[in-house]
C-alpha cells in the first residue's frame, strides 16, 4: 500500500443556489506553504472551480470579526469538463494531482515559487476545456481584470479609510504550450500569484513570474521538495491506514505553514470564500497552538518558524488592553530567547514580583474562572497560559478569553 497516496472518486457537492454550504469541500487540496488550492465544481455541472487562497491575503479591519479576516484570492475555472466521471489521484510525496474527468485528463501541481501549473489533455474531436480566472467582489474589495497578448490578470484590493492595513493580490494566467499527438490535444498553463507583502509592485511581480515560468523544471523542483520533506519524517507502521493518515496530515499541514509572517489561522490557507467562521483568523487559545502540536515530534521544526510573527504583531495592542485593564506594572520585563542556528526570536513575559500573581498550577485549561478579589475589590480570575497561571481582573477575562472559547471551536 502506497501511504503517500489518496484517491477521490466522487465530485464534491458544496454549492447550492450560488452559496457554498461546506467551507472545506471534500475535493482535493494542495499547497506549497503559502498558496492553498481546493478543488470544487460548478453547481450546474459545467466544470471545475479551483479555489485559490494565500496565507497573507487578508482584509484588516478592527472589531469583532465583522467582514475582516483571511479572504479568498479567487478561482481558477476550467469549463467544458464532464464531472460525472470523476477521479483525482493525490501523490503527497510528489506534490502532484492526476485528474481524469471523462475523456479529459489534467495534471496539476503547486510549485514552491507560488506558481500553479496544470496540463490538460483532451480528444481533438471534443470541445477543448476553456480556462479562465475570476475574483469575488464581496466584502468591499476593489477588483480589476485585464487581458493582453494571451495573459489574463486579475487584481483584488482592500483599501480606504476603514482599512487598517491595505492589501492587494494579483493573479495572472496564460497558456504556455500546446500541441497535438495521437488524436489528443495537450495544453499547458501557468498561474502566478503575488501580494503586496511579496512586493509593492505585486501586479508587475506576478506578470514577471509568469514570463519566467518553466513547467518541467518546476515540476521537478516540486517533487524534490516533497521528497526531501517526507525523507526526514518517514515512519513505517504495521497499520498502513494510520500511516497514510500520518503522511496526509503532514502534507496538508506543510501546505499551509510556509509563510513565516502569516502562519495558518483557523482554516489555514484552504479557504473557498470570504465568509469563513470566526473570520478564519487567530484565536489565542488552543486554536492557535493546535497546528504546532506535531511539528517537532514529526521532525519538522521548520514549520514552527512562523509561530511568533502574529504574537509580536499583537504586542502593541496587547499593551493597550493591559493598560486599559490596569495590568501594566513597572516590574514586568520582556525576556527574549533565540534558538541556536535558527532565525526568529521567542518571547515571553517574565513576572518579577507578585503584583500579578504567577502560579505554576495546572488546573484551568482553556478558560478562566473567578477565584478571589484583590484589595480593591476587583474580581480576579485564574488564567492558564501554557504552563503558567495568572491572576488578572475578571473583566479582562470576560472581554477576551470568553470570546475566544465560548464558541467551542
């Protein structure tokens, strides 16, 4: 049994009346650590809808979710494909999908350089599949689309006075090669994706990436990447089903943990529309920790590299909340540790005195409860963060922890 393999034999049913019912479709997923791709289908049966997302494309707005959070980049559309006969083979150790829909065959992979490649093979006697890209205009995004010399480019932006941090993404697509042989036509395509976090001139960057693409070279690079990845975490188990789950889990985890500045939120980078639960963002309870549970035991410490970026970005606002709730004291110091041979800092707050009581108690879990009152009559709560427990004002707990844990995520 090949435990780096999975086969999907039925098309996902996710969309009814234009609305996505299931946020994570049952179709194939693949990614390169920054780009995430989810296979779906047109609800009218006209072809494939392949959702594209990227770790760093968000709408940054203040407030409790509203319409902020991670957003979908757009969709790759492959029309004139019969999905009644549906088969996708996933090869995790190659980063490759081999698809067969009736008489149409598609090879598909996401290269490390944020390029999506696919090859379509179809009989010359049939209507050849039509390829297009589109972007949603939901949540107030500003979109544009151009086509020049066979290159289609779409741009999606969130900008304006109500946006805390402006974001933009460009997606470009072109047919790179085509020929006929033995009664079949074969056509190769490349899709490039770049955001303003990659380059201020992200639309130009996406176009340049497309101009420099190399299907065969990047296919080999993709396979080499995944071969190397699995070579350091290889296990051999008597139960091959469990072994296949292990390999599949690592594959999908690595598919959304390659952007060091934007590690995975609640749904990673496998988002299919703009309205994922809890905005698909970061929640500082077990949800933030969960993706990292296995990275060291699986011998993939590199997947931890993005852990601190959101926490460091939250530092300024965290200080404001602490001041608001009278938590800032002159005896709190920030201690910084650096992992030897690794880039990036690991920070933690060190309490030097007992103004905020630090207790090494393992009794709280993911919530907080009132335990006593301080000398001012302010209700205190015992809160566990990692292995440390803190007494902090109950008002702060009600404001922050309750919002993160009450939804039973």
